[in-house]
């Protein structure tokens, strides 16, 4: 246990460096997922198969995930598939403390647990990921990276239930072998993700060097990410912020929530600005200062203005008899420094047709009365 006021750290042991202990990323600087992501990149090496480092996740870092299945937790923090996490567990390479706890997929994390991942496993990689001629709306491309406007309904990478027809399949068809492999064979080129039903900008790395630099840029929060969303209700203020921590919902395990106890979540910060206010809803612009799972969806719902079409955090309610087929959320703009040239990149993704049509319906009658919350 770290002493009071100290910053717990993750230590990695490299046998080929004469047992030197290399310490990276204090918890106060980066999130556990970002630390584990960088550990995976270092420990796996070029082959993306052999883990050669030891990763210890202490009880302070585990606490926000209490109640979560161990395989789901490992897949999330290591940014690998759930199958890979289960393989780690089956091979006996994951250890829990207290020792009485059994490290198996269905085990649910408890207060006081620590998790250690040991070296020596060979990750099973799906052979021959095939390219598919799925249309891509490419906004920018050079030899280092590409930026695309992901269409709604497209899953980002292969996983259980979606082994084909994903963005990665489309990227393999478009780029061939020119995709970064540091994220694993199932996540070629992927630096960050969007939900299946969220549209908009994504950055894709073509080389491992670019992937590493982009990942560090995201981890240091040096990327400006701006979203557009259609929300229920009339906002009291034209702009504001939500700094509520985000953690796993205590009952609905597929949902995230803003817990009453901030210690049960991770720091999250979203700014919002009302672009247009209608009688039943509004269009808002959101700026992400952190990148938590479902962050905008959770924060807007917490403020009483769930995104229209978001059945997980809102209601499946119509406007003028119309139900949107998805949550009306679009990643509209990214501002970032080019990982190789150092020049600023400002990228924008046009609004998809379904978003524009839904906006016209929701904002058909502009609101002119005194502002007050009115979420259904």
C-alpha cells in the first residue's frame, strides 16, 4: 500500500535489462487504462504476442471497478478483447490478492482486491483478418495517419458477434498492410473509439510510431474533441459544464453513471453550449476534457437532458411520431498536433443525413419562452 499522499505507480520488470525495474506513469498523471495500455505496448513488443512484463494493479486503482467481472475489467484496462482476457485467466497468469479470491472470468471484483498479470502468455490472434469493401468517408490522409467520418451503425473493431463488417475490415481493404499493429490484430490502426451508433471523426494510425505518439497525445489530453448532440428538454443556461465522476452503474452493468460517491468513479469533465433551442429539445456542442466510456451520454442524462434516441440513458420517445434509429451524437471536430510534422491539424466531419433530418424535426418550433428544464 502506498503511503498517504503518495502516488501509486505501476512497475514493469524486464528480464533483458538485468532485472532493472522501470516505473511509469503515476496514477495522478494518467488513468489506469492509459497506464495499462502503455504497459501492453511495451511488454508485448513487436510481435504483439509475448507478454514480457509484470503488471500490478493495486486496490486503489481497482476500487472504481468493484462489482465488475474480472474478464471484463482486464479486457477494458488492457484494451484487448474479452477472449484474450479469458485466455490470460485460463492459463493461470492472473493472480488476485487476497489469495482466497479465485481468478476466474466470472469473479466480481471486491474492495481490497489487487490484480497482478504475469508474463509468458502467447495471445491468440485471429489469423488473416480480411479486408472488406466498406465505403469510407475519408476527411484527411497522408503517410502517417488518416482521419475519417465514421458512419452510424458501423462497429469499430471485430469482437464477439461482430467478426466482420467492421471499420477495421474496411481499413484493411483500404490501407492493406500499412496500418499500425501495436493495438493488436483485431484493432489495426485504432487509436480511439466511437460507439457503434455514434457518428463522426476518428483518427487512424498507419505506423506503430504514429500510433504510440497519438496514444500519448490522447493520454496527456492534448486533443480537443468537439461533439454535436440533439438533447431533450429546455436548458436553463446557454452554456455550462459537468464535472461529475463516471463509474459503473451499481445495478445495470452495461451502463455508466455519475455515482454519489466520487471515489467510486473516475474524474470526468464535459463543457456544453446550446447551439439551438427548440420547444421540445436542443442542439448542443460538447467539448470533452476527459475520455470516459459514454461520457457525453452520461453527463447530459445526468443534467436532465438525455440525447434523443439514446435508449440506454434516456427514453425511446418520439417527436411528431418520429423515433430516431440511434442516439443523435456526432464527433464533429478534432484539433490535434500532427504526430510527425508538429503542425496543427483541425479536422471537421460533416453532419450525417439522419442527424440533419432529426435536428429539423426536434427544432421545428423554436422555443421563445423563459428557459427551464423539460426533459421527458
